[in-house]
C-alpha cells in the first residue's frame, strides 16, 4: 500500500507506513516526556520563587530592624507597621534601599516617635509656656486671698 502526500507541489511516497507510525509514536512519547519534565521544572521554579520571596521578606525585615536600631531607640514593632515594605529593596551588598526616605517621611508625620522628650512624657517643656490670664470670679479671688496667693 503506497500513499502519496502533496508538499509544496511535489509528491513523496511513503514506502513504510509502519515505520512512520512508529516514529510518530516515539515523537508523541518524547513530547509527552518533555511536557511532563517542563511541568515538573515549572513547579520546582514556583516553589523556589515562593521560598525566595519568604526568605527575602524575612531578610528584609531583619535588615530594616537593624537599620532602625541605629537611628531609633524605641519599639521597632511600633514603627514597622508604618513602613511600606513593597517600596523597599536590596542593592548588591544587601543594603536596604528606600528606607531613609520612609524614615524621613515618618519623622515629619509622627515626630513623637523620634523625639525622646515627646516619647517619654508628651511635651516635656510644656511648663515653660506663658500662664494664661483669665478673669477670676469673686469667690476665686476671696479663696486666693485667704490662701495667701496673689
């Protein structure tokens, strides 16, 4: 049984159809094996990317805490919730890029977090402000006179 196929205007005879079918079966098996290997490699790559993201996030958090301990004395957890970690990255030497800008922004938005006076007791120098002069009622003036004030 001879078959002919047309390719670009030329004809070609298939002399051994069993060999062609066997070659087709081998090509299908090779394609299936390559597809399964590709899927396995893609699954491995996805796992590596997930692990990399997790460890990178932990490393970024630790590096940020180290940098904060150099510039800020307070509770790091309190300040970490205000940082935008998606805007931070690493350079070639694993230094955190973008942290200084965010800290400057936080210093302007939340000065009480960075000023030790405000952090401990609110406004520590509030007593230095000028006293408020208000009109005293008659009973307040009598009480002041009895107590010997003013």
